[in-house]
């Protein structure tokens, strides 16, 4: 029996740092343009963010509920398929922006990383990405391994915070992971599935990532 996820109004408040909220909105802007983001924010009831993105600091003031509402509104505006493509693209762009901000703090900019075996590079990149969210936000995240796969586990996911979905919907997170792996392995792609999602009733959002590249 899945746990009671509650609604966006009765869940305990959780936050991203302002910087991550800012990078998220800038990434959406890269995909749909400033006017598109403004229309999306108005639809989501987040008018306070129109032309007023969060500051570039690490204060935890960007609510999970805002991100979930914006993500849900992307689906309303573009349909499930269109929203998935946009959020995957935004996630990839967000990783590249985030790498400039957080990479040096986590050793992700170390050139020695490029010389390691592929599976080791994948493990380091996934753990560094998880540690970024675990350390700087209210999103507990960890990485586990099983035969042939890594499991990237988000215990409290802002994309589906207080949200109900028929299918896994954390495409933004998947885009971030896809780009992290492409970056660290020099252009390779890997099969990835969100096998569990809090939005569908699971206790965590879990991505299964094959260790072998598909190209």
C-alpha cells in the first residue's frame, strides 16, 4: 500500500536554493523563450516569478511546490509528450549551467576524471550529482548499484511534490542525469528508465541506468 503523499498544501515545506530555482527557470527559457516561460508561470499561478527569477545564492527559498506546479502546468500547456521533451531538454541545459556553479565544489571539473574507466566515471558523476542536491537542498538523493545498473534514488522529489500522475513524470531529473553521463563519458548515451515515481504512488523516484552504453 503506497504511503499517503498528501497534497501540495499539506506536505511539509521543502526548498531548493535560490540558485537552483534560477537555473531551472533559465533552462526553461532556453527551451520555450522568455514569453513562453512567462505564460507558463502565469498558468501555474506563479506570477511572483514573472521577470523576477530567484537570486543567485544558496539560500533555501525556492519551494518544491513551485517547481511541481510549474512542471504540472508544462504538461497542461504542451500535453504529456510535449512536456516530456521540453523538460528533458531543460534538464540537459540545467546540468551544463549547474556544472559551472557546482562542479568545482565537487571535483566535477577535474580533468583526471576523463581518464578513468567508463563505469567509474559514471559512478562518480551520478554520486556528485546526487551529492549536489543532498548537500545544497532539501532533496535527499543517493546512488545504489545492482548487476548491470546504477539506481539513482530521489527520496523527496520536487518535480512530483504533492502531484498525482498516471505515469512517472520526473523528466527534468532524467534530463539532468542524461547530460551528466554524456558529459562525463565524452558523448555516450545510456538506457535509463524511471522505474518508480512518487507521483504514481511509490515511496521514492528511482531511475535505473544501464552501465553499458547504447552507442
